[in-house]
C-alpha cells in the first residue's frame, strides 16, 4: 500500500519582527494555489537583533520591545498555518547560544513552543537537524557548502534532495541528474524587509534578499515562487 505524500509550502527566513508586511498573504496565496497540505518554516523565524553577537544598532528597539513586535508577527503566521515544522536557525538559537556562553544549563530556558505560544500542531526541530519528509532533507542550511550554489552542493553532499534557507539573496532550484537518479537543491529565499534598520548590515552588499518561498510536490518536484514587489 502506498503512503500519501505531501505538497509542502516552505517558508523562507522571516526574522520577525523584521518580516515584510505582505509576506504572510503571499504565503497564503501560494499555499492555496499549489493546494499544499503541509508547511515547513526553514528557520530564522526570529531575528533577536537586540541580543546578537555582532553588535546592536543603537537606533533599534531594546529586547523587550523587539520581542513584543515579534510576537505579533509570529501569531500572524501561526494563526494562518496552525500545523508546521520549524527548523531552528542560527538567529532562532541566540537565547540558547547566550545561555551556553554563560555556562547555564539548557533546561533553564523555556522551549520555543512555550515562549512563543505556538499551536500544538507546530513541531520545533533542533538546530542543525536534517529533517526528512518524503525523502527530502529540510535544513536551515548554515552547515555544509555555502555561497551562490549552496543548495545544489549541499544536496550533492547529502546524496539527497535538499531544501535550505539561511542565504537570503539565494533563491532557486538546481538539479543533479545521472543515469539512475535525479535530486534537487532548493534555496527558498526569505521574507524579511531588508530596508529596516536592524538589517543595515546588508546595505554594503550588491545583492539584496530574494523575497520568495518554496513548494515541494510529493518529494519529487520543487519550485520557487517569487513575491511580486
């Protein structure tokens, strides 16, 4: 008996509260038009700019104000999609990284599900996890080959179709094919508003974030949807 496979919407890095205003509606339209039945958030749901390791822009909100704004954006996504897998990214992990730096035991921290009041249908996957659905790996993408061809090269390293985020300016699908197999590497882009002050570090880069999301059909076909700007 065959097992039913999924039509998956893949949400790019949102960096709440830095998510682009129209991104949730774009996600919903994509979910409906592709008749998706499952959702994966590829990671960096949160930004945590106020506690990052690279220094805080003095014009940005303090941590409590940032969290309050982030909660509103998180709630908008979780209300829209009450069932999802969340791949913890490097920004999502900033609280636990600080705890580790301070020598605090991990069980002192509240879980992401508890702290962000996630619906019961949300599954939080740990940092660096390679989460497999329909024989496709979903990973935030911060480990393994990087750069413009990261998704393609990570899929080759994994010998398996692979979906990643993390690289904001990368968006697209690359295929590797031999006489027996066909695998894809997908970079889903992101949903962040790069014009916000907390992302001012990106001003120096020529390439700007690619606002898009991904769709994976039954583990066999992969597509990237760019958002109309």
